[in-house]
């Protein structure tokens, strides 16, 4: 439907879950996709295989988004290979769910380092070539809980709310350079991240969701592809909510 032929995209955390579905969907639209992962090389290879088997183009690239030197080096190497990065999807994220009284300094630091710092490092590494080309798309994966809050997810939801501030500020900072910056805020989506939720908690989520089910990674990926497209060129600084009506 949307044509991304000739575009180079990087999806952080593209090895699994929403990142994998997004990598596949961007490749289906014609982009060459750099599938980033941190440690699960088998899963990243599988994402690349799924894309190539469907006739798309992809390669995997390992780096920890929380390590600024590694981000910088890997993105420079990717730029040297491909000449450009047109689309950055800041998808890599972790969730360490704890009540406030159990949150450790390490949990806080790890969550922030991956979810917030990682998005800043990747945007910083990609922005200059996008500015030169006067075209770019940055899409940050936030969450429904950034806006609704959730007991047991204070640190995670704060990190996802930080991404909304980042999105709105970068949108203003780079609009004049032809770069749009938007967020996608999923509700509860069927991935490894939600796989360990106890059945009662899952039922509670379904009961709070007007569409009566949790979401599929492909349903989030579709919103990312739209925001990456030429057709979304007049949308910037926005939050696209893919949450089954859980938060309206
Ligand atoms: P997931 O299944 O747990 O996958 C997480 C992905 O992030 C993996 O590919 C993982 O790589 C990668 N990753 C984690 N830390 C990284 C790091 N430091 N550097 C590079 N890659 C890293 O997660 P998901 O459910 O697909 O979630 C994807 C995004 O959507 C996250 O930002 C999450 O917060 C957000 N989100 C998810 C939901 C949901 O219900 N699932 C709801 C709202 C928002 P490895 O494979 O190498 O470990």
C-alpha cells in the first residue's frame, strides 16, 4: 500500500515482537531494513530470513542502544555501507515491573538507559544525514501507560512518557529540515514482553479494552509504516495510539 522503495530503515530491537513485525512490514513496503538486536542473534537472523524469504531486503546489526559509543560506531558503519538512513524506529525497550517500594536504583538506571537514553543516542546518530537529505522519519515506541499510568509500572511508564516529550521536542527542532518525528503508543500487545503476565492480569486488561482483546504486533507495525511513508508527511509531533480503545 505505502511505497518505501529506495529507503533505508533501522529498527532497534527488530529481532523480536513489535520490532520484528515492524521490520517485516517496512521491508514489505520496499525499504531495506537494518534489524538491530542486543543479544538474541538467532531471533535477529530469523527476522532477516523471514524478510528475505518474502523477497525483501534486510541485514542484522548488533548493538546495545544504551551504549552511546556502540550506537555511534554501528550507525556510522551502516551509513558507510548504505549512504543513508531515512527511517529510524526507536523500538528497543525493556520493562522491569515493580511496585515503587521494590524499585532498585539498578532497575531505574537500566530502564532509563535503554528506553530513553537509547532513543536519544540513535536519533542523534541518524539526524545529521537526515538533515543533509532534507528528509527523515523518526518513530518512537511509547506505550498506553505513558498516558494512563499503571500500578507496578511507574518507572516503565515514566520512561515511555519521556519519549513523548522527546518526540514533541524533536518534531519542533527538525520540522524545517523535512524530518518528521512521531510516537506510536501501543496498548497491550502479544509479545515476549507480555507473555509472563498472569492470566488474571491478562483478563483484567482484556476487560478494560473496548475491542475485547490484546493487540497483535502487526497492528502496531501498520501504524509505523504509515508514519514512515510519504503520505504521512504532514504529521509530526503526534502520538498514534494503537490500544483497542483502552485509553481514549
Ligand atoms: P520484546 O518482545 O521484549 O522485544 C524487545 C526487543 O528489544 C528485542 O528485540 C530486544 O533485543 C531489544 N532490546 C532490548 N534491549 C535492547 C538494547 N539495550 N539494545 C538493543 N536492543 C534491545 O518487546 P516488545 O513487546 O516487542 O516491545 C517493543 C517496544 O514496544 C518496546 O519499546 C516496548 O516498551 C513497547 N511496547 C510494548 C508493548 C507490549 O504490550 N508488548 C506495549 C506498549 C509498548 P534481543 O532480542 O537481542 O534481546
